[in-house]
């Protein structure tokens, strides 16, 4: 479903991604782990289409060349990025935002737009699953949300937009153990044979809740080791140091 | 003959009717139009306005307004807000487009002719002086007045709507050589709002046009008596080629509260001066504004609050959204008089600059001659937040729509505070249309 080959990304003359290759099939959950500065967030930003990177290589989603698309076109093609630091947008109501996003994606898919009433019902169902107070609908997007509330709002968006490929960038950062369980359950419930997920994380803890099919280690801008979920446990025990050493 | 004298001769050929017109003429004779270098006119292109005035013609008098305007047109341009309405077409009162009959008790509205018999015989003539040359020209050349008079202890629950419509424009000067205001018609609308002691009233004043170059030189006076509560919304939405020099003078007695909003939705050169005098203790004035110059438009807001009495509170909150080659400016002047105590004055001017060629100017000017004062001011000039834009786009929202959402969010603080809902909706719809346009 997602095919990445020879992906490089350069920022201010510095090569952050350096020939990264990755294949993810439908229904699979992959985890990318790596130390700070390995290029994890750059990978998620480049895939979602954020400006500011000189990118070469090839990325396709369901055969569609992603790198030539604008961020909104990538979303329409089925890509979703759960942000590490979801942006506060004062003055834009969360409900208005969520419905606008859902309708934009539905329009692209040739589906009819959803009415305000239908949307409200759908949003409340999904919020209940994430133990989110419906009051969050009437607030500005992420404004004044705690770290955990923001992450839940990301998963809420993912559950509404039903992407083909979900990239979860450090979705576990800043969460206490209860919030982590709720967010992880939300992610787990979206696992589906039609959907692929790429979990980018620093710590293996999340992977105890959402068990990946494949784990990759990202060091110095490329994948230096791959394995099954036991690789995460190994990393927890020994850290990245042996890998970063051997990657050179 | 000096150019000022020639201008007066051209725009006010007949000796003005009444003492106010005479005072205007005398002031203009003595001072002419403002010096373009004067502080208060720094961001207004006076020279360009003068050139436009020199080519302009006074609006034809006695035109039959019903042939060029009807009620659906007024509703479409200015909105319909459910209360009494005074409509002026090219500076002249239009009885057939106005609703003056069914006014609630304690409210009187009308034009100059209706107002004349209301003046008590032997009452002393007002002695006030024009604030500047444009104001003087308004007095000297204006032919009518919109009067909104509210008795003491009267509580009005629907707003009075005053509409000024410009219909006449140039014919045949649209070629590449046409200069702004060439053969434009010029009008000098004057509005007086007096709200009696302890009363509550709301007035919406709309300046609209049907197209073509026009020059509007307007003057509005709002007088709030002791303990009165007045809401005044001024919407300047003339066509893109229009020039408007407007002044709103607000006089507040003790414990009065005035909330005044100015929205400039269009116009090539628009100056919006708001001069407030807090003349009695414990008065409060909340002034807000929104302006959105685009193309090569200039929108200039010049706000002065004179704390002439103690325990006054004033807030100024003006927001600029500047696009293309537009230039938006805000000068916020606060004066705190010697001998007063307990003044609380706050001022803010956030600006959103949408292109590298757009320009926002902001200038706080605080003159404080008293000790016991709390005065704050803040101004920002920023671009659309790239992170917010990316976040919206990453959710599938097209760029133009995402930008429009962020621009509307920026303006929301001002738009959402507007009442009644009919006016808020009118402004939201305009803003939406406008922001989607600028973003695409």
C-alpha cells in the first residue's frame, strides 16, 4: 500500500533522511523507532507534505505518487498524520473544523457531504469511545487542551476521516498511563485489513498496547534494522547505542 | 483664487443654509483641507483625495431616488435589521425608502426638514466648531441631516438603521487615463444621534453604493447623556473605487456607556476617524474596528479618546487584514487630562498581513497628564500561521478554504461582538465571500 524508496530529505544543507526504503502492506502496523535526531519527525512531515524540505526519492500510496501532491491532496488520497504537537487554532471551532475536514475528504472521494446533525451524532459516538467530553466540540481547535486531550483529538480526527494510511508521530508523548491506554485502545480499534499504520515512537511502551507487525530502527536517516515486535523489547533493554554505533 | 477657495466654490456654490453651514464655510476659508503632513493625516493620502475632489461634481439635487434604488437593493447592500430606517440617496432623504412612521415611543427620527420645526424658538444656537477641513466642508456643503433622537429613560429594543446610498458614478471615464474619483459625485452625509439620560439605544449606520467612483465626506455625531447606553455600528461598504472620509464624534456624559464598531469592507481610500470625549465621570467607551484593504486600497483608522473626566474606561480594539498591495493603518490616541483620576485605557491593534506587498501601520499615541492612570497598548503585525495552515490542509481542507477559515478566525473577535444577529450574519457572509476571494 505504502511504498517508500530512496527517500532523502535535506534541510538547510543538512541531510536528515538518507535513502530510506520501506514497504507497508494493507492491514499491517509498522513501528519506527529511533533516537532523537534520527529523522523520525522529518519522515512524518515529508510524508504529509510539509514545506521546508528538499525531497528526492519516491513515495506511493496505492500506486499514487505522493511527493507531487499538496498536503490536502495527500489527505484526500487517504493519508493521515497524527501530529506530535497538534497545532492550536484560536477562533476556529473544533466541530466546524472536524466537519469541514470530513466533508472535504468526502467530496474528494465522491461521497455526499454530511449534515451538521448527522455529524454531531457521529462525532459524539467517536468521542465516547475516546472518553472525550463533547464540550471539546465547542472549543477552538486544540486551544487550551492538555497534552492528553490534544492526542485524543488527533485520534478522534483519524476515526472520523477513516484514512487508508495513518502515521502516528509520537502519539504517546506527554501521556500519563491512563491516557496512553485510552489513546492506544482508540488506535487499536482502527486497525483494519484495509488500513495500514505507521507508528513513530521514541519509547517502546506504546507498543505494549498496540502490537506492531514489524519494527524498524531509524538511525542517521535510514532504516538500519528491522524485525518483529520483539525488536522493541530488545531496544528497551539495550537502548539505541549499540545500533547507532554499528550503523556508521 | 486659492485651490481651497476654488474647491469650496465648486462643492458648495450656494451660501450654506443656516448657521452650521456658515461656520463650516468660515472654518474652511481659514484653514482649507488638512495639511498632508499633519500628524493626524499621516496615513491618509490627502493629496490624492484633493485631486479627486477637484474633478468631482456635487451629487445632483432633487434626483428622484426611487428610480435608481428600491427596497430590495437597500436590503441587499445594507441588510435589513428589523427597526426604523432612514435612507439617504446621494445625500438626500428618501421618504419612500425610509420607515419613519412606526417608531416606538420616545424615539424620533427624520431628516433636516422634519427636524427644523422641532427646534425650540429662541434656543441658543450651537457654537461648536468643525474638527478639520473635511468636517468643515461637510457642514458647508452638506444638504441634509439624519437625526435620531431618543428621549430620556427610553429603552429601544430594535436598532435604528441609517443608510447612505451613493448611486451616481462616472460615465465614460473608465479608460486607462481615468484617475480615481474623476467625475465622481461627492456627498456630505451628516448624522446626529442623541440619546437621553438613562436610555438605551442602538444605531447601525451603513454607507453603501451601487458602483462607480464616489466620494463621501461624512460626519456623524453621537451624544450620550448621563447614564445612557448606546451601541453604534458603522459599516463602510462602498464599492472598490469609492473614496470615503468619515468622522464620528462621540460625546459622553457621566456614567454613559458607548460601544462603537467600525467595519470597513471596501473602498479605495477610506479614512475612519473616531473622536470620543468622555466628558463626565465614570463613562465607558468600547471602540472596535475591522478593516480589510486589498488591491491598492488604503484604509486608515484614526481613533482619539479624550479622558476629560475621572474614572473613565476606554478600550480600543482594531483589527487589520491587509492583502495584495493594500495598506491599513491604525492610530490610537489616548489623552488623559490633568486633574482626572482613575482612568483605565486599553488599546490593541493586531494585524494580519497576507502578502509581502501589503503594509500595516500602527501607531499608539498616549498623552497622559495625570498620575492615577492605567494605560495599556499592544500592536502586532503577523502573517497567517503556517503551522495552522498546514494542520488544516493535512486534514484535507483545500488551501483557499483553510486560509479563509484562519482569516475569519482572526476577525471573529470583532464580528462576533456585533449585534443584532442580522448585522453579524451580514458581516460574516461578506467576510466569507471576501476571504475566499482573496485566498483563491
